[in-house]
């Protein structure tokens, strides 16, 4: 019953990979089941929630709607590829610092969507952040700490010595 | 483990209190699991892959109400790759979360009760094969008339969905009276009645439920279940019962939950089915529900129709309140008996209500079962009460904030229904949101289409009584000090994203003078950790916190006694901070924490302690008094600003001001996150979230998908201005109360009241959809009542009331008449 496996080569988290998988599989399934990268999550597998977002050639895509076969020769980035050299990416660090990851299930997708945004604009407005993340659902945070974390990380990536606002951490005193 | 108790008894209690400064508690600290979560390293249940693992799927009923007349599974069995097929006959023992509602079977036996009710389970070599095999199972059904909603259940006692309950299709009837409400209404200057409806909604955690089971063959005969559950202890109990295994032969591991919100608090069919399939096949078996199936698991907010009648004096003082609720329970009991009581329990804990009557009814209907969603049974009555009070304030020509501030329940008091209030920061909460929002300059003064509304609320910090009534602790903690200076804390509590693991680390760090990241946390594993009842009822910070403090203080006392000898100072002067143990009067005179641990270990052996927590008994002793008591009540006040477009009826909420009395903030980061997340979920319920079913008699869920079930995205979420009010409660760890559920409650009524302020129409029903606003505006234009909402409350054959004298009538917390007539275990067990 299983289809004969196909072998595919692409770039994953800056390294070349070759993987054999059943040809009907989505990128989401190839990443999780055939490559063991479970950092990419799923919330619907119908392209509705954004939870499976990864970057393909730097652009956010819903990995549940992309066939693995379509990725031949492309650059794929998952959350496992964000931290480098033993330290967190500034977005990851800001998410952790501000509590933008509560249950953490939607977090990898938000991080990658935010990374794509910051790749395009170093100083996004709050509205630009909302637009860029509007395809990703989060049920824990109400998004506010996510916005603040993206803004904090953006500032740090610009080289600023940015700190969270006190009211962001403690409320309005 | 060495006995911590012994150490605690032989040492003075004041030891190690350092200089009274809190070094860790209350600071903004990243969660102990934050790094794992931002790197994708956290292993959720579906991230577990075991060698030789099989995949399970469930066949679910396509009928809302039907008898099963036959199941033929041989074709499915014969499909290559299928390893086992289960039907209801294989798992005949019923289960359920409450002892009084053991009405579920892992797979339906004779009857299905909602579209989505599981009927058969398959384990196969792959998900694809398992799915294909589902189509080969032939189930013959004989349709029964479905019961579509609560009013249908009242008018149609037959056919019965269950053969137990309070008659026909009514699962539970409650009738409680505290003081003479008729007398109170007679004393009132104004008596007002209102009808309101709160639509059902679902938790919608981003993680679909998943579970993996593994069976170690005889002579081990041991089952391990990893599951996305908020209540591993109750799953443990249900597995032992249904599978007829000794509890010691079952290990339940609660994997980190990718969101719970109450939706993973029941033992579920799929957990039992994969366990049985693993036992039958001798191989690990995984199941991951589809998003559609998550909608069928549900256990979400009960759709609730409410009638409230309140008598007030001219100054707004309440003389009496009578509240009725009718809950649409869905196909099974779940937590529904407790939910029913909760729709009547907390009306008394915000404003002084001297006489109170509550009548509640829960109906069985042929829909996915309702249960506990964030706020469990209390957001509905809170919506009703706060909108009702807004209308009363207008009739009295009083500012709604002033009305509330004048009649607050005093701290350290008893309510009419015998709830014991400790700290009570609602007044401060109201003042903060009023000042912060510029309420006095805005209320009834904004331009047409803009409006501002106020509402308040309260919530329990943990249910005062356990689900299984027994004298055992609600939470236990074990603590081990490593000679290298690290500490490991073990607790059955379950991390669902709310930050409960971090609470343990912060409290241990505070007491032993460590950094929270020096503390390893092991939670939610029935083999490794002492029982904690679970992540529900906002109980974890208070209950595990108190247990954790006890264990940590016992360790501190043991270490201090040996350090004192080494430092040659009185033990009362031994302080713990900055990973050191030192003389409080000469902080340079001390030793490293690790060295102090080694001293103690050398002298008395391994340093391990235990702590546990049991809430004090509550003063209410009538039947039904089990729901509502809590060690502490949190308080919230909320002001919502709205823009209403009269042409479309679309309501936008640009900003919410929320103040929450958390008693004491343990970790500022998680407190802020819980408050903002609660506002978000309340906003969704206020404006768009609804579990809707097709209007015909098939009772099919209209929209079991994330696309069609509307929840707020970044584009709908409002700005939130948060005020953290800290009115420490003596029962809380360092005074802490809950913050994960309470701040949701005032949001829907604040939005409803703001809509009225904006366009002068009352939408007495959530969600406040554009259609409802538009209809109410049209009625206003035509000179009809400017309102959208329910117009009648059905006749219900209530039982005789249980009459309980109030504390100020000289009562003793017991009923005087009728109290025993409906005596059921349910009444005593939340």
C-alpha cells in the first residue's frame, strides 16, 4: 500500500540534505516524520492556522500545503535552524524574555514569520507586524507579547541596546 | 526520601528568612521552559516517535442520536497493515471525570449520543492504513429523535439520551435559597428582571489532542501513556478502572500541553483506546486527533440561558437576588454537575448580596459534551450579572462604577451562600481602570458610535474540594538537594503553557537563595511525581505553591541547622541568598550553598524533603456547598472601548483596560501573559466565538474547522492596558491568588455595556455579532425595544429548594429544610 519512496535533495537550515519519503507527503510530514525535526507543528493540516509555517527561500509558507516534492533544490528553514553557535536568535531570546511563548506550540511558526518580516524591514511598525503575523493563530498570549518581542528583537538586530518597557513586564504602575 | 518533617519540627520556624526582601518572587523571570519552547525542543505528545509504533484512528458516529444495531469489523481486520480493531464491547466499563457522571464508554456500545461519538478504534502500521480501514467498518444504526438544545430537552423528555439524571433529558436540577428573597424584594425600591444568553464556545488549543501508549509485557505488565492532558491523575484513575489494571501498573505522563484552557481536563476515549490497542498489539500506539475531532471532544463553554431578578435600594444596595440558569450540556456528563453549580456560585463574592436564590438546570442534548472552559461555568452568569447591573445603574441614574464601589463585599467576610472571602482588591481594581481609561470623561459622553463599558468579576483560586472526596492532599511536592548545589523539585502539576513549572522553580529559588535556573523541575508523571490534582480551577500556583514552600522550607531548615554549627552562629541567623548560606548579621561570613548541602548530607544523609497542601474546610455544609469554596478569590475590573458601525453592526474594540488583583505576583512575566491572554479569549467570546450547529435536526457541527470557527487574529485583538493589583491573601503562597482565568470574565459584559453606550441598544447575548447589533438597531428605529436577546425562560419543574440560613440570620452553614431531599454525591462533589 505505501507508495515507493522518492529521494529528494534540498537545503535545510543551511545544510544540504537528502531524504527519501513517500511522494504524497507534505513538507510538514517530511520534516517531522522523515527528518525528525518536530519543531515544526501542526494545528489543522488544512492551511488555516499558520502553525506549520516554515521559510522556503526566505518566505513564510504553510508546510502543510506544500508537497515535499516541490522543495527540490530550494532553501528550507525551520525553527531548528534559528539558534546559531550555541545561542538563541534575537527573536527567540526576546520571545523567551517577554513570555511571548506560553504553551509554545504556535511559537516556531511565529518566530519564522517574524524573521521573514525582519528580513524585509528592519524597523517594522506595529501595524506591519500585525499584518505579517495575521495568518498565525495563538490562543495563549493575545499576541501582545509577540508584537513586543518582535519590536525588541528588531531593535537589538539594529544594534540598539533595547530593553523591555517596564509596563510590558509589570503592567502600568 | 529523608523525612523533612523531622527537620521542620526540630528547627525554629524563623530560620533562613534572610532580610525579608523578596529576591526572586515578583520579578519578571523568563520561564524555565522558555528556551525549549522558542527552539522547538519541547516534546509535545505528537512529537513522540517510538520504534515499531502503530497509529490509531477512531471511527465516529455520523448520527446525533442512534442505537447501534450491529458492527461488522472483519473487512477492516483483514486489511493488510491493520493490527487490531476495537469496538465498545472490548471496553465495557464506563468512566467519566466526576464520580456521579460515569456515563462515557471509550467506544459507544449500544448507542451514540452526538455526531462524532467514537464507535470503533483501529491500530495500523500507518495513519493512511488506519484511515482506509475505518471505511471498511460497517456500523448499522437505528436513528432516534435527536434532542437539539436545552429547551428541546425540556419539552422532549423522550427519547432519553441517558437513563440517569434528574428526569427525562434533564441531567441535573439545583434549587438553593439563602435567606428569604421574597422579603428582600419587598424591601427594594427597584426590582429588575433580565434575560440573557451566553453561546457555547470551545477552547481551540493550537495543539490537537494526542496520546502515545506503550505496553511492557508480563511479567512487567505495565502500561505507559504519554498524553496531552491537564489532569494526568484523573487519566490514571480512568485507565485503571476501564482497563482493570492496578494503578501501580500504569504510568501516565502529561506531556507539555500545547494549550489546554480546560479542554484537556477530562479522561478521553482516545487515551483509553490507544492504551488498550498497545496492550493488544504489544507495540507502541499513537493517536493524534484531527482538528475536526478536537471540535467533537469539546468539553467547552456550556450555552447558557439566564434569568436574573435583583432588588435594590435607591443607592444601589442589593436587597435580594434570584438567578436561574439553563445549561445545554451536550451528550455526556463531563464536569457538568459542577458547571451547573458554578453558574450560581460566585454571584455573591463581588457585591454584597444579603439574600440569594439560585436555580440551575443542565440538559442532555445530542451535541459534543460541554465541560470546563476557562472560567468554568462562571463567565456566563458574570456576563448576565454585570449587564444587569449596568441596566440597574442606569435606572437609578447612578454611575455604574460608583454603584459597584459602594457595595463591595468586605474582605475577610462570609457571603450569603457561605463562601469565605479573604483578601478583596476589587475596589482598587475599579479605581485603576476608571482612572486609567478616563471613564468619567467618557461614559455617556463619547460621540455616537463610540462607547465605553465597565464590568467586574471574581474567580476561585483552586476548588476548595477535590473531585473525589477524600482527606488526601490536593498537591504534593518532593524536593531533592544535589551535593553540587542544584535542586530538583518533583510535582504532579501539569504545564499547559500557564507557567506552572516556573512557579515551582521561583518558589524554591526564593526560599533556598538560588537562581530559578538552578532548579530542575519534574512534573506531571504519575511514576515520578507525587499527586497534584491537575491544571484546572486555577489551583496550581496556590496549591503546588504552598506544597512547594513547605518542602523547600524543610530543606532549608535541615541545611541551616548544620550550617549554623559550621558558622558558629545561632540557627535563626542563618540566611540563604545568592547561592550562599551565611550569617544574616555578617553576610561575608558564610559558605556556598553547595558546600552547605554537603555538610548537611554528610551529617544526616541525602537531603530530600516533602511538602503537601490541603485546603482548609469551607464553612458551607449544605448539599451543594462543595462548588464555590476556594482558598482565595481573585478580582478583576475591566473597561472596554468600542467603535460600532451602525450601518453594518460591526463592533470593533480598540482598547481594553484591565486591573486584576492577583494577591501577589510570583512571576511578573507569566502574570502579564495570563491577564492579556484572558482578555484575548474574553474578547473572542464577546465578539465572535461560537459552537454553532446546523439548524436542522441532524445537529451537525456547522464549522468544525479553524477557518470557520472565528477566533481573534492579530487584526481583531485589542490593545490592553494592564494593572496588576496586589492584595496578598493569607492562604496564597507569598499571598498569591490566581490570574489565569479571572481576567477573562469581565470582558464580554464590559463590551456589551460599551455597545449600549455607543449606540443605545442592548445585545443581551454573546457573541455580539454584527447581525445582532444590526437587528437591535433596526428595532430601535422602528420604536420596538432596542434590544437583541432571549425573551423567555422555560418552565422547569424545580425540586423543593434547599433552604440555608445566611450567616447573618444565625445559620451554621447547614440547610434547615429540604436539604437532604435531593441528596446525591454530586451535590457534595464539585
